[in-house]
C-alpha cells in the first residue's frame, strides 16, 4: 500500500516570505496527487491535483502554485505568503484508494 | 454540482451514548464512492470506510455502523456506546469524476465531543 511523506509538520512564516511544502509518495507509481487546505475550524478544500509529471490542475484561484517534477513528488509553493494562506495543508494520493499525508500546519504571521 | 452536506457542526454526548452523524450528498455521477474520515486533534485523516454507489448494504465494524440510502442520498454514520477516544472531527466525502479525473469532495465536518 502507498505511504505519503509530508514535511514539515509545522511552519511559521512571515507575510511576504516564500513557501515550499513537499510531498513524496512510496509504494505506487503514476498516482493521482492532490493538495488540500483546511482553514481553522473548516472543511477541506481541494487546491490542486495532478495526474502525471508536469500536469497540474488548479481548483481555485489563489496565491499558491503546485508542481510535480517527479512521478512521486508533489510540491506546493508560494512566492509571497499572505495571512489568509494560514491553514492545515494535506497531500493526498489516489492509487488503490485515497491516502493522506500527516499534514503541515502553516501559520503566516 | 457535486456537494456534501454535514448539517451538524458540533455534537456533544456523554460517554456510552449512541450518536449518529448525518451526511447528505448531491451528485450527477452514476458511479461514485462515499467515504468517512476521522480527524483527531493531531490533524491527520484516518480512513474509516469507503462505499461504492452500487452497494447499499449497511456495514458494521465494531461500534461503528454506516447506513447508505441512495433514495435519500444519505450516508449516515453511527457510533454505538461512544467513548472519549471517539472525540474528533468526522468528515464525509464523495468522489467526483471530472474530465476523467477523480477528485474527493469533502463536507464541512462534524465535531464530536464525547464527555466522561
């Protein structure tokens, strides 16, 4: 079964600073990969999904971008963070079922 | 459009009470999957169950049971004899096929607090 590694677990960043969150997958190849965001006390919102290397679809307009440089690597980035980017970010993989990473709690100050 | 509604924002019960978490969904897909996930305070999502749209048989797993009714587009989750460790946020989710790609659409979640 697939395993997702997501880091860092927590991150505090100042407004205007860049962001890079990394997600890697083990145990499968050519998975669909997803980035979700959960604002405090809210549900999970799909931000990006990818069906292959270099293929990224954005669900909502925002200050973030995603990239998939390798089959099992999915990166979430921002050039300049906003306060509203604070939240809990989860990477997910769809191969034989949906598997979620342990999440990154981002606080923008 | 696909949508998942969890009308109960928060539920508070006393230990050993039974509790049902409601989930109502909307979809245009003829084939779809429904999920329940548990999110403890640590934040990770714990998979509980997956049910496909052609299987309306109710399922029981220990103290957990699920009632899937296509006629009412509902997939409710019952915890019998609740325990403090059941305290968490519970999410219902629905797959959406979009241009041949599969996505998971979540409800807003229900926060369950079980008190001793």
